[in-house]
């Protein structure tokens, strides 16, 4: 989204948050709308899960059809890659994604593993790591390190209280655990 602030009939573009707060009015205008209708009939799309922008392209994971769809920034469909399966190069429930060191890293919830692809969709490798809990998000830092957000539920045996825990874990670009951040 880009933001524009309207003052009477004049629309201004502001560059910083201080100017926005001073004006008091913000209107969000969609730059691009992506939905199941963005794809032609021969490209099925059901559960569009996450979106990553890189190399002037949008990468969208479709967890139901077990593929990744690539679009231009203008919304024009380029191609898709990935087929449903458990063998290396196949996807099962692709969900969270990020680019790390010029590789698209995809978390597959169905296979509980990470698959690495080139920007054009060529399979590189898989990596399994022991994640205690459920992955709720991932982001790559500029240097390629990857931050995973993980959640889970824990029960206190004495009081029988149940609580949710959340952790941020830092990994190398090769998904070797470096440290817990939170």
C-alpha cells in the first residue's frame, strides 16, 4: 500500500510519519489487488497463503495446490512451480517464505521441512530442522540470516494451567540455529 493524505481537494504525498500525524488524515489506496481472479482458469488458486516481493516479482504460496505462483509487480501472471508431493522438489502445504542469499526458502507445513529454490523456481535442496511448536512466520535479514517465529502450548503439570509461548529464533542462511532472540 502507498499512503496519501487528503486536504480538501488537494492530495499530497508525505515522506515521513511525523508529517502524517500532523495532518490527521490517512487514506490507504491499494496499489495492486491479488485474488483468485488474478489467475486464468488454467492456473487454479485456492489458498493463497503468503507473499514475498523480490527481483520485481511477487512470489505467492498456494497451500492447497502445493505450488508457488510468480507475478510481475503489475500483477501479470508469469508462471508457477511446484507439484504436490513428499520427495525433494515437491511441495506439501507451502506456507511461509523468504529470500535468503538469492534463494527462495519455503516452509512446507505438510512435510515439516524447508525447500530452497532459485528465483525462477528451480529446486536446490531441502533442509529439515527440529522446530518445537508451530512456525508462525519467517523473515530474512539483509545478510541472509533467517528469523523464525515459533509458537506452542505448554501445560503446568501442578496447576494444570495452559499457556501459549512464543519464540524468535535466529538461523544461518543454511538453517543452522544461531541463537534464541526471545
